[in-house]
């Protein structure tokens, strides 16, 4: 099979196509023919060698074939797998199974996959595993309720796009913060109010929030807590490499005004993936896709991902030389 191989940290140009052996599924895994993969900040971090990634492997990515999000067709099932059959349309997250979605075929733990309903395309399903789960689990952990004011910092990114839609669906008034170029996109995701982070520090707004979901925590927790109403919750999803320790200490502290800091411990849950894809099927949320790239242009997709300019997800159609490479969303 053809696969994009990465033997050293760097940029998209470090990915090169090779013919490699088809992977064999372990007893608890399925083999899928990958039809679509979507890119996340995590893929870029693994390719460029983010500091956390270098703890795992110092000089080169620990996994030669990258790619976390995968949607495709089951090609084989391991001996102990129940509930999946060859030929079914599935999607899942390979980050706990050795990655590998940047290839024609990939294996992954069956427990990390869910089925794709007929009316949902491979491209749409591929956007859900990492970004959708981060958003769903962040909002659930923060306990978003109707009529709350919820602010999503980094609302124009992959997880932010789903977080805005889900908060809106749960009945909150939603405030989105991102760069100026993503303000319209955040409105199209459903945000009621949008702010450019280069112009506005959300902690200075007179409006205070019941919940702040922070995809890109840059400042101290004490600073961010200024944005909350009393008893408000500050939910940290991602941020600066050295912020976690401060956030952890802040999350252990009890405050007189009842404000709290929570850190999202993301969980690769097939049950949550099934919930999300049902919401897509029922048109309660949408998978916004910036562009669908053909297999041959995966490097261009990764290059675009590295610039963080997308107003939706970058998806790559992983069937080489296919005539089905026409754009979003119906073709794949
Ligand atoms: N908690 C967990 O278990 C877990 C697991 C996986 C990933 N994560 C983290 O989850 C986060 C979200 O992932 P993602 O895929 O949605 O990332 P993403 O697509 O890169 O989105 C981040 C967005 O935040 C914007 N941004 C950057 N600096 C900002 C600032 N100071 N204020 C407001 N917005 C800002 C970015 O815009 P620009 O174009 O301006 O940069 C971008 O639109 C990442 O930090 C990732 O590391 C957490």
C-alpha cells in the first residue's frame, strides 16, 4: 500500500510517499481502507516535534506514519473483535493504536471506532474524532446549561468549531474568541458574539461568563478567572507547554467565590463518537470543511494546517488517483 512516511521532525516537506506492507490487525483491532483523514493541531505538533512529542521520541516522530483521524471501510477484523464486519463504514481515532491514517490502509483498536450512518460522508465523519470529542467532553465536563453565557477561547479552530455549535445546541449564549479572520466563521458556527483576541482581552469584558472553555490557554489561571461570574468554571483544553502545572495547581484550589479551574482529560470514546455522528446525521451540528485535498496533495493540506488559517477542517481523501476527488461534502 502507499503511505506517507515521516522519518524526521520538521515541516510538511518531510512527508514522503513509500510503498509499505499492509498492516495486519491485532486481535482487538480492525483494518480499514482509509477514505478520509482530517488534520488536527495534534498532527502538526507530531510532525514539527512539539516539546511534548519530543518526550516520547527526541529526534523523529515515534510513529513513521502519522494521521489520527480516520474514516473508511472495514477490510479485516481481529479474532476478538465483536460488532464490526468487513465492508462497514466506520470512523475513529488512531492515536492510541500507533497512528497511521496517512496511508491507504490503517489498523486501530476496534474500541476506538464507531459506525458512519449512510447520510454522513467519509469526509464529514473524518472531522469528528479528535476535534469533536475534545469539544463534546469539554462542554460536558464544564456542565454547560441553557441560558448560561459560555465563552470559547480559540473558537475558530477545529475543536472550537464543534464547541460553539454544541454550546449553542445546549441553549447557551455563546461568545467566540479567535483572530480577526475567523470572526465570520465563528458566527457561521453559531456564536452570538465574537471577539478578535488581538484587539480584545476577554478578561477585560464587562460581560462575565458562567463557563470559559479555553482551547489555547496562554495566561495564568488567576488572570483568566477574572472573566468568570462567581461560581463560574474555567475549563482548560489546550495551551502553552508549560501552563499545565500552573493549571493543575489552580484546579486543586478552593476559592471563596466558588470559581473553579478544570483540566480536560480527553478520552478516546467510541460512545461519544457515536453521539456526535448521530448529531451530524440529525443535522443538529455540521462538519465545516475548509477544503478536501486529494491523496496526492496531503503535504499541501498539512502545510495549510501548519498556518492555522482554516475556517473549518482540512480533510484529505485517501484513495490515490481517484476520480472522486471533487470538493466537499457529497463526493466522499
Ligand atoms: N486536553 C486534551 O486532552 C487535549 C488533547 C488533544 C489536543 N488538545 C489541545 O486542544 C487544543 C485545541 O485543538 P484544535 O485542534 O482545535 O486547535 P486549532 O485548530 O489549532 O485551534 C486553535 C485556535 O485558537 C486560535 N488562537 C491562537 N492563539 C489564540 C489566543 N491567544 N486567543 C484566542 N485564540 C487563539 C488559533 O488561531 P491562530 O490562527 O491565530 O493561531 C486557532 O484558530 C490544542 O491546544 C490542542 O493541543 C488537548
